[in-house]
C-alpha cells in the first residue's frame, strides 16, 4: 500500500510540475490572438480543443476542423488588417476550467471598408495534460457610435 501511495504522489508531482511550466489560460488566449494576427494557422489551431464551439454574429462552427475550413482564413485576414487594443480583461475559473472575458477597440480597414468597433470576446478553456485549450469562443461587436 505504501509503494502505491508513493507512486501516486510521484505521478501527481510530475503532472503538477508539467502544468506549472505550461501557459496559463490567459496566455493561451493571447497566443491564439497572436497566431491570428501573424497568420500562423497551426498555432491558432493548437490553441483550440478539437470540439471547440465558436459563436459569432449569429453563426456557429461546431469543431476545430469546421472552423479551420470555414472561418479561420477570414479571421486571420481580418486580424492582420486591423489593430485591436485591449480595453479590459477579466479571468476566473477553477483548476481545470477557466474563462477569459475581454473587450477591445478595433480600428483599421478591411476589404476597403473602415473599421472602428467595440468588440467583446468570451473564451472558455479546459486544462488537460496537453495544457489549456479553448473549448468555446463567443465574439460580438458593434460600430463605435452605435452604443
């Protein structure tokens, strides 16, 4: 019984040390946004859980594969075309689940149209042995002056 307990403690310690060196939930969100801005598809997809659900403007992608096919290219193109400044960010959660709530002001030009909007972003993350992965995103925005 003592050997089993010591083995369990050793495994738990290795898991805890491994988690301590992994990015936080907030850093995972920042890495995802940076990947969009720099056009790094693989890094963006790595931040997402395979079963991620993404809601935006009334639409939905129900998996990482669907998002990769349907909307990721446009999100990269948009992110590379505009500047988004973080206005406020809040985080919370438990040991294995977290949320990151952010508000941004986005400015620039996209496809010949002027962009000046306030954007809200909700990201829900789950932590596994591989680290934090985004399991849900909800984006919404409105043009400045239409509050």
